[in-house]
């Protein structure tokens, strides 16, 4: 039986890489994002690997759009075996006392409320389908453990994702729903280009410095591994990071 995966934020970056890797591994896909054109481009690449793909435009922070998203997944595929809860955003770096409420709310709405709404939609579908069960993988971040300077909205939401992961893992046991989290450090995408160009990114000691990055394909392989486990086994937390990035020690 072909397995079905939903990837949110599937039109670029980590979402795109993971969607294509899942397609290569034989998963059929629903791809979600705010902009349809990038989703359609990724869908074309994935479909060329011989799997069924449905690009679905939706804002994960809007309850009505998430409900429609899961209705479309159920109607198109009949079930869902994997949610990669990947959609996320950040706020411009600001001193904590200058952070605008609108920036805070926008990040919380996408990163935390959006992850909750999509996990809840997946949970409901996985609970009622036959065969029952499935897997949810939340995209955390290195920021789920340590902050960067002036990153309170992003860091707070990624810490919260860890609590959400643990809660889903516990509440899903009775229904054969596994939940894990992947925490990623410096995967090379368009969003991380500034880490290796120019002056680099802010460090805890106030310096600006470039940081090592890793191939986003390494993240994709890790997600495919987590996704491919039987439901009797689960990677609760995985950290995948550029080996030499300043995460451990006194960097």
C-alpha cells in the first residue's frame, strides 16, 4: 500500500528537499503552503518520480483553511500516514524591548498555532482511518534548545514545539500515532545564505560571524529515516546540524 505524506511549507527550502526525498522513497504527497506557484513547481518535480502529488494552498495559521486542507487530503488520498509539520517563519531581529506585538503574533500564529492546528487535523484523520495510526514529525530547531540574539518570537515558539511534540507522543499512544521532532542547525537553503556571506550572523558575544552550514539533503535523508520506521518504533528527538557550527561549547 502506498503511503501518504503531507508536507507543510513544501514549496521551498527544507520542505521542498524533504518532499522530494519522500517522493524518491515512494511516498505520495500533499504539499501545503501559502503560495500555490512554488507548490506546483515542487509537485511537478515530485510527480516525475512516479508518485501522486497534490499541491494545496493554505495558511496553516488559519483554522478554516487547515480544516479545508485536511478535507482535501482525505478526499484525494483516503488516509494520511505522515505529517511533516514544517511550515514556519521568523521576525526581524529586534532588541527585546522594541519587539512589535504584530511581529510576535505573526510568528506565534504560524510556528505554534499552525503546528497545533495541522497536528490536530492529522491526529483526527489518523485516529479514524483504517488501518489506524500514523506519524507526525515536527520541525523544531536548534532554537528549541538555545536562542540566537534578538530572536524571542522564533525561539519561544520552537521551545513550545518541544512541549507539543511530547504531548502528541503521549496522547497518540492509544491510537497508534507516533510523534517525533527534528531539530535542524544551519541547513543550506536560500534562507540561510546570509550565514555564509558577508559579515555573517549575530553571535552571543555580540560579534557578527559566518557559520558552517550543511547540505539540506542531509536533513531530508534524516526525515525519510524517521518517517520510514514502523509505528512500533519512534525517534522522539533528533538533532541534525553542521558539525562545526557554534552550538556546543563556548562558540
